[in-house]
């Protein structure tokens, strides 16, 4: 599951798990919670990089859509191998 602001084009989708974003921004920052909606897909948005990195450590069995897979392949693997 993702949580995102469908009305803000340049925003990212966060991974949603157990009542918080995987990056913890939801509980630790002033995200505009009222504008965020849960979604089965990223709706074409990029996925929050901290969410991706944390998720790689947590190994949560998320089901990702194509945008996520593309973004992950482009970014996370590169980021993690480069340290
Ligand atoms: Zn996030």
C-alpha cells in the first residue's frame, strides 16, 4: 500500500505500513496528513527514497507496480552499491 497526495503532481508516494510511512515521516514530521490518500499504486509518482531504502532493510513483502520497480532499479540499487 502507498500513501500519497493525488492532487500534488511533483509529490512522491510513500510506502505505508502499520499506520506509518516506512520512512517514518508521517509520524515524525508535519506532513499534510489530510491531503494524503492511501492507494494501491503509486499513480505514476516516484516512490520516496527513504521509504525504498528502509524497505530494503525491512524486507517487507510489498507488491509494487511498474513505476516502483523502475524507480527502484534506477535508484536504490545504484544508491546502495555506491554506499
Ligand atoms: Zn517515505
